[in-house]
C-alpha cells in the first residue's frame, strides 16, 4: 500500500492500476486491493490530500477546500490569459477558432498553438477555420471527471467558473 502511495505522490498525471503495478513489481489485483485500502485511509483521515478516480486512472491531489493554499506557493505553469482561453474552449466546446477570436481577440492564435503543444486541446479543420475541443489530458490535468462537453459545462457552472450569458 505504501509503494502505491509513493507512486501516486510522485507522478504528475493520473495513472492506471496496471501502470502502478509495473512500477512497483506487483500484480494488478494486489495493486487494486492496495488502492482501495489507501483511498479508504485517505477518506477516513479527511486531510488536505485525497486520492481520486478519474475514469480508470487514479491521482493524488489537494481537496477542493485546500487548493487555494497550494496555488499560493505552487509553481504557476500557465499564465492567467492562457488559462482563460483554455476555460473558454472547455466551456463552449466544440468552438471554432473564429468564434474564440471574436470573443477574446487575436492573441488566441498563439494561445491555441501553445495549448495544442501542451496537449490540452486539439483541432479539426472545418472549412477556413478550425473546431477546438479539449483532450483527456485537460481533464486529467485539472482532475475533472467528465467525458462529455455537457458534463464539463456543468462542472464549470458548479465550481463558479465560466458561465454562459
């Protein structure tokens, strides 16, 4: 159980049980049992850290009520403008690059390229523009368990994020 905990603490993205099993040299069944015990332990303890299941992957993260403290000392990986562009894409997806530009200005062209490089969004050509959507990496990075755009929209609305006006 402690080896599973060490792996979850050390990785920067959600992992499948099979991936953890390979790293620590145990079979998947033993890692699954250890994961269940570990999650129960973290839940009972009710500390600042939780282990969350996202689809078929697991991640160790700060509980919602403690995230603000982590932000105060954590390294910022994206500018506020880039985050805003990403949030708008996530909320309105599928969204055309033209509509995004109309909403946020021409700076979105370079931001879209940056978000693609980071694996947060992908695009598909549609006539003279592109249609933008978020990737699984986006959900994993932000710890959002949503597989459909409607679920993601609800997540934003419930968390006080972007609102459709």
